[in-house]
C-alpha cells in the first residue's frame, strides 16, 4: 500500500509541475515579453516614476522580449502538435534533441 502511495505522490508532483510551467509559466513569460518590449521602446511606452524625461530605447530589452514570445510560441506549437499527434494515433517522442512524432507502442 505504501509503495502505491509513493507512486501516486510522484505522479501528482509531476502533474503539478507541468501545470505550473504550462498553466502559469507561459502566460508569465508572455507578460514579461510585453514588459520587455515596452522597456525596449523607451519613450512614452514605459511609465516613469518622476514623469520628467523620456527613457531611451533599449535594443537588448527588445531582443529579450521577442525571445520570450518565441519561447511561448514554441510551447503553443508543441502543445498543438501533441494534440494532433494523439488524434492520429501517434505519440510525441523526446528521445532526440528535438521532438518527433512516432507510432504509439
């Protein structure tokens, strides 16, 4: 009985971790990307504490913002690929560096 409980808790921990990454992680990364683009644009796009001079543009923040959007987009595409592969009776395999669609075993 104790052995089964240990397996159940391990599985619950993995589900919780996946839920946090995909459920809260991707939207948080998207919000960070929006914030980085505002920081990268400078000027009136960013809220100023003193309200005096406009901030200068920051190209590194713009690149960081677009990188955040690319990671979010890759997560969405990977999720859609998983759903479509399951619908066709296939599975998504992570045995290689990149995910591949294989037959279900």
